[in-house]
């Protein structure tokens, strides 16, 4: 369960302040698949940064499961983050680790025993179709392959929720649709998915809940929604 | 906990090997600074040997009047020995003085003949006094003016050499302080260069650090591999700097021996090589570890 309660985020600089989120409230239930849509700067990434505790809201409260994200200390955040899988536009793979090691890393940081890691990592890589590239470094993989490694890493921990911030932003349509298919499959297995994107085709092909953002406010929140631009 | 420790050590070694280019560059800089540090240690050994050997040569001799009874001289010797400033007092009797004199001039026929023609021993009994600190000779010289000693004293060498001893003392203390300041300054520079190099190496990993945070790595999990790398840098650099310094000492040793006969630098280096290596190791690992710790802290805070 994820709850945003009247959350605002204002970025202040010397001369002026920018309102990134303006009094936003919503609730995401377990096992939901939610798309956050809107133009660049509408507030999608801000919501994600606030949810994973990378930034603190100026006002309001954010609840993730049993955690009050707004009150977590920096040193406690990592425990919460082990329950969230994250996927980014720029993949964020560790360049000095192989595909296998990148996926294993998520398990190693949470202290899982080696036997479990040896069992789970190949499974995750198999699910994203990359068993044959386990020993390749990110620089030896294509964009689509990198993103699939990132998905394997996000799901290997069996997290409560996977957050994908523009996961298809750097990919061609074919790779994009494969990534979305993977996310849908993971969702079917019971993981909440939050997908932030401005790719209309992607959103319209999913047929799930869509939260539309504009200038930091929610303008629409529909089950089986579409990406509508004005 | 043990699994975590094994993992972070594995990461550290892995990062070190996979970033071979960066690790190599860091080590080159550290070897250079450690070589400077080692050079300072050796420089200090040389300077100390020179200073000590000069100090050894300074003493005061008190010559006693010809008719002074030996009992009195020995009484004065024991008084002097009880002074806190005095390190050693050596008694040279008239007879000993004569035999030393004869030994020194045995090849000189004129002197030997002249001595034989004299029926009595013309030399005086004396006490050679060495002070603990070179500055204390004036105190000791002052004490020799004491009324219980003075009547027996023929002459004190100090009054003749006072100017030279004072000037030597000044030179010694300047070189000692100068050497210390130089050592401190050079060590600080070495530490700063190493710190900066490691800071840059970690700066290049800031994106990875961020990713590890996002994936849920605790500070311990993110920091320790860098500390392990810092330790590896230190160990390897200590070894390599020894390989640089060793041959230099070996080839320089004969030349230094010409200037300072009492110092066999190569022999000293080899006999103390473990101590020397542990200095290098402590400095290298210490600086590597602390630098990594400080440099990584910046990325773990926010």
C-alpha cells in the first residue's frame, strides 16, 4: 500500500521557487499496475524520487507499507529500498559488474545466503531472457538488454513494488514493448508496478490505471485509462 | 555478518582488479609519496648518525695539579658522576696519560727521545666528562669552579673550547629542528597528495555509489569495498616503494660511507628492513584507509 497525503514539493533557488508537486494525494493498492503520465516536468519523476526517499517533500506525508517515508532517516532508508525494485531510463547498472553480479548485488546487500543467490539470479536472468549474457559486462550489452538486466535486478528480491521511471525512454519500439510485456508479467505474479512514462503508445497498450499529471497536479486518475494530451 | 564481510572484501578486490587502469595510476602516485616518506626516514637516520658522532666528540677534560692526590681526584670523580647532567666520567691517571702519549707518538723519534731524557712524567692526571646534553657543558664547567674542586684543578679544557662547543650546539639544534620541520612538512604533502588521488578515484565511482544506494546497499556495504581498496593500495605501494628505495640505498651506501665512516647505510637498511617496511606499510595503509574513509563519506551523507 502506497499513500501520498497532500504532498507538495517546492524547489527553491536564490531568486525563485519552482513548484514540482502541488498538493498531490493518491493511493496505490497492492498488486496494482499504475502508469504515471504527463509531459516532462509534470512531476512524474518527483513523485518517484519522493517515494524512494531520494528527496524529502516540502509538505505532506508519504506512506509505503509500514514505513513513513517522510520520517525515515537516511541511514534507515536502505532497509525500505530493499522492498522496492527500481528501473531507470539510464539503466543504472554497475559498470564494473557483470549482468549476473549486478542482479546478485541486490540480494547480496540484503544479506541473502549464497545458495539462495545461486538459485535466484539465474532464474531472474532466465525470465528476462538473458541467461546467455550472464557473464557480460553492461558495456557489452545493447540498450534493451541492459534494461532487461535492470528488470531482473529489480525483481530478483521479490519486492513489494517495482518503480519504473521512463524505462523505455532510451529504447526502440520493439524493445520498449518487450520491456512493458515483462513488467506486465511481473505484475501478474503479484508485484505492484508504478510506471512513469510520457510514451503514449506504451500507456495506451496497457489498459490499466493511469494517473495523469500536469504542472505538479493530478488532472485525471482513471482505471483502464488512456494517455490523453491536451 | 561474516557473509557480508566476505562479500565487501570480494567487492574491494574485484573493483581493484577491474579498474586496473585507475588502480595503477593511484598506486604510482602512492609509491612516489611513500618513496619520499621512506627517503625522509633514511635522511633522519643519516642526520642522527652525523649529529651523534659530533656530539660524541664533545667533552670536557679537567687536568689536575701535579701534586693532587689520587684519592681527591677519585672523590671529585664520584661527585661529578652523581650530577644529573653528567653522562660519563673517565679517569686518566698520569701513567695512563703517559702510555697513551707514547703510543700516539711511537713513530716520532724526537719525542720518544725527549721523554726518555726527562726523569719524571710531565703529564697530568685528568677526568674526561661527557654530558647528557651538549647544552649542559657550561653547567658542568660552572660546577668545576666549586671551592672544593678548584684548588686541585690545573686547567679545564672547556674554557678554551667554549666558543666552538656553543656554536656546534647551535648547529646541532638547528639541524635537529630543521630536520623535524622538513619531515613534518614533507609527510603532510605526501598525505595530501595521496588523499587527493584516492578522492579522485572515488569521485569516478560516484555514480556507482548512487546506484548501490538505490538498490538498498547499507553504508557499510557501500563504504567497506572502498576501504578494502585503500588497504590494497597501501600494501602494494609499500612493497613497491621498498623496491625503489632498496637499490638507491645499495648504490648510495658506499658514497655515504666516505662522508660518514661510522655509518654503513646498506647494512643498517638490511638489518632494520622489517621495521622500515612496517613504517611504510603503516603509513601507506593508514593514509589509504583514512583517505578512502573521508572521501567516501561525502557521497554517503546525502
